[in-house]
C-alpha cells in the first residue's frame, strides 16, 4: 500500500509557502522538507518521493508515519490553536468516523498506565511534552507542529477500572483529515507505550 495520491499533491505544493503553513523547514536543493513528528525529525525527499527518519538517514518510515506527514503538509494552515480540547467524536463528522475499526485504542493506554499513571509523566520529557492537570496524569504532546494531542489517564482502583482519553485541539481537522488524525493518535499511543516499556527494561 502506498500514498501515491498524497505524493502527487505534495509535489504540486509551493515549497516555502507550505513550510510556513506547516511550521516546518523547506530545503531548496535537493528539494524537500524537514519536519518533526512526535519529537523525531524526518526528511521529506521530493526527488524520490520518500520520507526518512533523519537519524537513520536512509531508513524508510512506516506507512502511517508517511500518511500523517504528507496529509499534514497538504492541509496544514498557519493558524493559532483554539485552546479548546475535544474528543475525537466531537470533531466535525467524528461521531461517524471514530467508531468500529476506527475507534481509538485507549484500552492500550489503560493497560499500560492504569496501575501507575505517573509513568506517563516520567516519559513526558522524551516527547518534549507538557504536563497537564487532567485526571491522575496527563500530558500534551505535539504529534506534528500544529497538531497537539492530550493523553489523560485515570488510575485503576478497587472501585473503578482504569480509564484513558485522547483529546484534540478543536483546530485539528483544519490541519489533517480524520483518517490522518486517527493515524496520528495511533502513532502517539504506540510511542508512549513503547517509551514506558523501555524505561522499565
């Protein structure tokens, strides 16, 4: 599976204008972008239509990473955050999209952090994330420059099961379509769970 349709749209973009919209850098020669995804730097190479993780140089990224970056470059707008957090279902058309196979896997967060929510705060620095005051532990991390998400954990106890929630800034749908936001949230969930796993090894 490829993102060929997205690549064709990216190739047609104005480089400098796109970089300004997306809050990333444009490189004229060889043409491409440098962009941050979950506090990791990626290079979008227009000449051979590849996205690579810059520390590894030539290592291709996963399909969902490429999808998020390309969709973001196409759609991002130079707008401030609304400062209003909403659930995925409360985004325009979100109540129809974020269900069934497209439900966000918050159960994975509950399993990873429900017994010890403070572990989420301990890994915040790895993502340059901001600690928040929601639930028993919460952080706001930038999946992409203009697309933060907030992860909230409520502790498991004798009376209640663990709970987890993912919130988006209301502007999220301006910068990315719903399928790309779903991919972005899944990447963030996968990354924080991996991070907490690495800290206990």
